[in-house]
């Protein structure tokens, strides 16, 4: 190894050192602490009891997974057509529309949750508009329901679906659509046989980016569900608010982390399978 090569290697190592320290302190170390607490009792002894106690939270796990899947599907059904429409606009209009999609992300998460709560409550914006149309006696109860919790997830995480899908769609070569049209495909066939297969990577990224925060959310369910629909994020927060249940909270966190990692692995595998399949014209 020459002196110049060794100097470049040392320079890269020095440049990476702060990132490695950050990763160890704020990623690796917390994960180790969670794992240690998961397998220890309140007095510090080794035990599997914490995982046995998780049976009490079976409904919370199921509810979190089901609500997250529903919210992810809704975000995909809304986000893909939205991203597809934006990608077909002129560059100037695209920049404006993407800015509008990103604007809510610049607002504090708690403020956005309170905003959707005010919109959905019995005296909120939606009911006020409905009463103008159907009369003052008309009232649609939406707040403190499972639908409100899912709506809050969709509202908060929809940009995470739109942005990765748009990024992929905006980079597709328009000549592919022209070639498909020359081969006899109509617009619907072009969408499902060319555009959709080529945008699988964006779809997978969007699904992952929506599902992961949705399944671990807790504040949305507290405010929009009125505390009636316990989710795993709520259970973890409650467990860590009491020193005597730290270990159970750590066990739930570890299980949730494993679920997220498995979901991500499955989606990545699906992404690779989609890329190998290619287009069918």
C-alpha cells in the first residue's frame, strides 16, 4: 500500500469515526439495553417470564398489526395515483405539488394529530359542513373510533408513501410508454404492464415507510381513539412509565422490533422478486 493510499484510507476512517460513535451510542447501545432488560427480572436475574407475560397484550399486538395494514393499504390506494398524477405534470407543477405533499411533514407531529382530531370530532369541520347540507340535527360520530385512529395514521404517514413512489415514477423513461403503445398497449395496459412493474421498488419503500411507524405508533391512538383502543405502542409507553414494569416494556419492544425486521425482510424479498420479473408486454 502506497503512502497516498494509506493516507486516503486513514482520512476515510477519521471521517467515518463520528458516525460510528453516533451509531454505537444511539443505536447499538439502546438495543443492547432493551435486550438485557427483556431477559432480566426486576431484581436483575435472568428470566423468560417477561415474554410469557406478553400474552396479556395479544389483542394489542393484533390490533396494532391490523390497523397498520389497513392504513398502509389505504395510503397505497391514495398515494400511488397521487404520485402517478404528479409525475405526469410539468416540472414546475411537480415541484409545487411535491412541496404541498411535504408541507405537513414540516409541522410538529402532535399539532398534526390535534388538527385531525378537531376535524373529526362531533363539533368539528366535517360535521359542521354536513349539518349545513343535511340540517343541524345531522351528526356523524367519527372521533374515538377505530376509523379515526386509522384516519390519523393515513393523514400522518401518507407523504411517506407518495414521495418514494413519485421518486421512482419521475425517473422512468417516457420512451418506454411510447414503445408499449407502438406494440398495441392502451393507457390502462401501459399502466399495469409497464409503469406498475417498474415502480415496485418505490411501492415497497412506501409500504415499509408507512407500516413501520404505524405499527409502533401510540399518540395517535390515544387522541383519536380516546384511549379505548390499546395498541402496542401505548402498552410500551405505559410499561416504561413505571419502573416495576420496565422489563415487560423492553420485552414488548424487542418483539415489536423483530416483527418490524421480519416485515422489512419480506418486503425486500418481494422487491427483488419484482425486479427479476420485469415487464410483461
